[in-house]
C-alpha cells in the first residue's frame, strides 16, 4: 500500500485503518471457513505460537513506525490458525505476511505560476477577456517532476476533482474555467486572470503510488490594450530622401517613434517603459517579431507614398511572458508642397533687374498648381504683401511663401534676387579714339577706349556695342577690357 495521510502524514511509512481480516479468506483458502477455524494476528512469531502479542483491533490496524522517510516501510504480521472443533484444538505452525507501506512521490508546494497570453482563437476572438484556449498544462511537467523518471503528472481543475481522481482530460489543450478563474476588477488594467490548477504525481513503477495534490497558479495575461486605429504619419514632402526630391511623396527623415504616445494612448506615460513598440513593413514581419526586420524608429525612408506600417506592441512587464498585439497599422502620408515657379530665383536663375527709371518691377508666383495663401517678405523679414504678385522698386532679396489652404497644408518658399539698373551715364570726355593707321603692322586700325574708372556708368553691369552707320565698309573688332 501507499503511505496515506490517515496516520497523520504521508511521509511516516505508517498507515491506519489497515483491515488485517481482509486476508482471512486467502489464509484459509477456498475449502475452509472461520466456522471451523479461529484466525488471529500477532506481532511476533512466538506470540502467534503462544497466543500472545495479539493484534486486538485487527480491522483497524496501524503498522508500527520507526521509519526513514523515502524508504519502504515493512512490518511482518504473524497469523495463528486454530481448530475450533476438535478435542485437541490444534494450532497450525504460524504463517506470516508483510505489511508494506511504500513512500509516495514527493511534490513541491512552490511550483512557479504558469503565465500564458490571451490570444485570439477560432472560438474566442477577445484577447482581453482573460479566457485562453490551447493552454498546454504539461509545460509544467518538468518543473513538477524535478528529475523524477517513470512518473507522470495529472492535472485537476478543482480540489474535489483532485481528491476524486477526476483528471483534466486533455491537459495539452486546456481552456481556463470561468467559474474557477479570478478575474481582475478592472479589465482596462493588464492584470491577469488567475486560476488555481491542482496536480498530483503518479509513480509508474511497481507500487504505483500517487502523491498528495499540490497547486500552482495559471495566469492569463491580456494582449496590450492598443487602439484599433491611429492617425497616419503625416509630414510635408521634403528633400531628405535619397532622391533629394521634395515632390516625390518620399521622405528620408520619418521618425516613427513619434507615434508611440498615440499607440500607447490607453496607458499612462509612466507605463510606457513596460512596452516594446516596433515597426515593420509587413504584417508577417510584425508577427514574427524578428527585430532584425524592424524599421529604425528614429529614421526611415518610405518606399512610396501611403505605405502601410505595421506595429508590434509587446508588454515586457511580465517577462518571461510577453503578450503581443500586432493588430495596428497606419499609413505614411507625405503631403505635397505648393507648386509654383518664380523668375530670378536665388542660386538658380540670373537675378531680375529693376530699372530705376522704370519702376515698379512686378514679382510673381507663377504657374501655381492650386490657390494658395501668399506671404511676401524682404530680407529683414518684413511682410510686404499677400498676393500672388509683389511690386518692388529697389534691389534686394524677396521671399514668397505659398501656403496650401487645406488644413495642416504644407508651404513652400522661394526667394527672388532683384538687382538695380539705370540709364548709363557715358560722357564723351571719357572716350578716347586713336587712329593707329600710321603704326607699323597696324592696317586701318582704330582703338576706342572708355575710362570706366573716372566715368561712373551707374548701377549695374554694362555691355558695350559699336553701331555701324556706314554700309560701305566692313568692320572687324577685337575687344579688350581691363
Ligand atoms: Ca502515513
Ligand atoms: Ca480570450
Ligand atoms: Ca521627398
């Protein structure tokens, strides 16, 4: 028999309530009965012979103690069989049998909690109701067995089931039982549902003894509480992309981590450290959780406008269990800048010229792709106008900003450089004409020089031209300047 608790403990090698008389039929065999024979039990061979050392309470016997825990406990019981009827009342030589109390498997009362994540299944799509399917309780086998071989673990939903031997039928595919689960008072927290699981260890060896029951806690954690939708990642087109193009719907300076507060909107900022938020370009990658495939959250260049980004959120607070949400995605929305051109754009075109004798010069945001709001400013930052055109009378740099009129629209600015010019002042006294026809090797040459150092022509750069009013002769020119 297996060491039971009726003696007080299951580790004393001692059992109570042993019914020695249950062996009488076996002792007498099939052809004799107690009608003809007296069967008594004794603690010694001599006692059986002399009818002493009688076990009085032989239907409720407790074997003797003096036992080393873990060992098999044995006590020999001696049987006296005496003839009831004959004049001699003969006594058979005593026979004996052993009471063997086997130790039962030891079990730990400090099995660690078993944490699982509530994930969507075909029968339960709610990932925060703390009811999980496909729970493999046998994951706890090795911790419970602690190295025992030729033993198995049985799992039970309740203490009554453990006592009745009513095992969980399929412990590799368990769903926690609502009536046995303690649910958190506030489902908006990430606190787990808790169910106590009962277990026993069975010795599969010769004595087949089973342990007493013990328990561990099954913890069912919810998926992170993440919004179903968040806004797009939105920014104005710029030249940070690898094409340096501010009109291609691609930016190279996308900082996805800026979306984390929105993604974790259901948590307090102080809780953000409990979560790992990573971004992927496909759902498959997000579900894999392979961080080598994750996007750099600090800097990213989208492949095309409206590209979808997939979010993986892990609750890392309850490591080693980390419940994951990969349901959220959002798009990258790169907004177009206003499209228009100007003449005389700084660093691109030749400057525009304002003729001081013919003011004003009209500057214009030309070829606009839409109706924009305009702001014109000078180099000092002073606002000069709000129309598509601006009239200027002096040289300078004029900047026009076009703002898209849609909400959160983008803006583009272009700067126009304006230089001044006027009618040139050219006095005859500063022009020198020399006839060089008398010089050797100089045939019919005339040199004309203009002294631009003494003669201030006025603002601007100048071109010089000779005008021929004599159709009879042809000219050739050599130009020199200094
Ligand atoms: Ca016992
Ligand atoms: Ca569920
Ligand atoms: Ca771009």
